[in-house]
C-alpha cells in the first residue's frame, strides 16, 4: 500500500474537512472520483438516480467480480476541533465525521487500487468495483441502490467500519423502517376559545405516549426511536394546527419490522381519533438486516492474521489517553469486541488495561443480532457480504461522539484505515485466486437468505433529499 498511502491519507483528511450531510456529499464524491479516474477506473455516476451514488470499475467481464463498499457522509451537529480532548465546535452548528466515514470510503478505495494492481500484474480475468454509497446515516443509500439492482452483478462484496478494535464483524444487524408522522388540526386561541381548536401537537404527543406503553410489549431485539421535528407554532397560547415527528422502527429482520410497524400504525390512528385531528404517515427510508457470510469472514480473518494488528507508538498511546480520560467506565463495558469475544471477561479486562487496541480478536462466526442498523444489510441480501473493523480510535470512544470526530485526522485513525485497506485487498485476492471459495460463499448465502431478495422499500418510493 505504500505507493498509495500519501494519496489516501490526503483524501481522508479532505473528506473529514468537507463533513457533508447525507445526500449532499458532492465534494467528497468528486475527490474520490478524481483519484479513481487517475488510476484507470471507469466511473458510472448517478446510480439508482442518486446524485452522490457512483461506481468505479476496473477489469474484464467474465471473471470474478468483487465489490468494495464505501461511505462518506457526516453527522449533523458534530463539528469539532481536531485533536482537542474537550468539546469545541470547529464551525458552529455544522457537521462532523462522528462515524469515521471519511476513513471508510477511503480504505475501500485503497483496497480497490491494490486489487487493481494485482489483476494487472497477474493478467487475471477479474473485475473490482468500488461503490460510492451515500447517506448511510439516516438515508440508507445502499438500500435504494440494492433495489435498483446496483449490486446484482457482483460475486462477493467486502467492506469495513472504523472502530476501536480489530476484529471480524460477525453477526446480524437490525432491519429498520423510518417514517414521518404528520398531524393536522385546527388552530385557535388557547385561552379565549380552546374548544374551537384541535391540537395537532396533542396528537403527536399521544403517539409518543403510545410508543412508551408499547415498549413493554416489544421483543428484546426491537427498538423505536423518535424526534419531534416540527412542534407547530412557537407560541404556547396557540392550539397547534400542525405537528410532525420522525420515527425509526427496528427489529431483527424486515418481516418483524413490518409486524411492529403495523402496531405503530394503530397508535397513530388512535391518536388521531382521540384528538379529532388528521394523521398522515409518510415513508422515508428502510433497510434490511445483515446476512453474515462465514466463508468471506474466514478469508478476512486469515488475511487479518497475515497482515497483523495495527501497531502504535508511545506518542500515539499518550495522545489517545487524553481522550480515554473523557469517557465514563460504561463506555469500556459497552465495546463491540466484548460481544464478538468468546471469553467476555478476558476481553473486558484487556479493554480496561489498554488505551489502544493492539491485537486481533479471535474469530468465531455468529448469527447473533447486534443492536444497530446499517444499509450494508441490503447489499448482504443481494450478494455474499462480510466486513471487518479496525482500531482507529481510543478504546471507549463512542460512535457518533465529538471525541470520535476529534480523533478523525490523527495518525491512529490513518493507520487503522490503511490496515483495513490491506486486509480487504488480501482477502479479495484469495477469492480471485480460488474461485471455489466464491461458490462456497454463494451456497452459504442462498442457504440463509433463500432464493429471492425482497426490498423493504415500497415500489416508487424516492429518498427525501430536502
């Protein structure tokens, strides 16, 4: 990777600076396309009619086709001064890379470049495709891409995520469905004529109360989250004629999400009846559960062992310690690697005793549900897919936090990114060299998924880009 390292580090740091919200990642996309074009990749734009979705291909038709998935969107309200171990916005109210997506897409590009070099050098009949996937955070870009058939021609797909440890990301992630709920009522003077009004805000609040009562009767792998995005007028002496909320419903797979959603619909209907207001539900986005693939996971683990863990200097450990001191103990106790470890007590003790993760966690395949969602799930329902995590931040760093943004341009983050690129490339090359592995991965995939992918996105639905 050495010949590309400088370009990749520059690219990651530039995307960190751009910090663009979902569906608006124009500068990040152009920076990625520039480096890929420079190295001979053919670009396809506007995949699935999404302006910031694209692919970059290299190689010949007829051979094995390997996809690398990249993300590059930032999170709202997480602007943060780099390398500073205290909360301080860099640009007030702006976005920040609190999930490491500036690293994610860049490493997948790095792996694509290395695979491209291998195909050229050895004259293999194979193809590598980098997919630039927008709006993972709250937009589920890959779900719209999967529905449009963008991943259909792949034999396998590989991706990764920046984290605080080095491991194979095994197990499933939750499916979800996100909708807007709007209430329309009648405005009135809240003191002089409240009987003439019908409060839309009351309707929305009753939905939230209904959701709270529903929680007792949901399964342990289910969640409902919400935000009031428009409470109506800012004046308390007005009976609010309009109110709007955003609801995210999660369960272990699309079928269970739909069951939970039907119960949610009844709560909305009931809130409208109680307040004599008119509710409306508008679909926003959805994504599928992740189908893990042990065949690809095993090759990624072998590649990881061959590449070795990320190595850190004393200076980097001292840097990370400053951030570690800002976390409560429960951050350490909530680390993802504990869930992946067979000996959970031993793993917890390791996490408590170390500042940076300098080992590779032993691998054992799992089908357990990891609480959280990713639109990687939709790709994994179309083509055999697997992913790794690498150590890019101090142990205990919470995702979607200012601390993660602050560490995003550090040498620690860059080392983790480059390591991910090397591991993914090495694993991908093993599939090019051994086509029987592709056959095994597909057999396992069909056994788990069945014969057909059913997208959770209703026909004709378009993402909200406003």
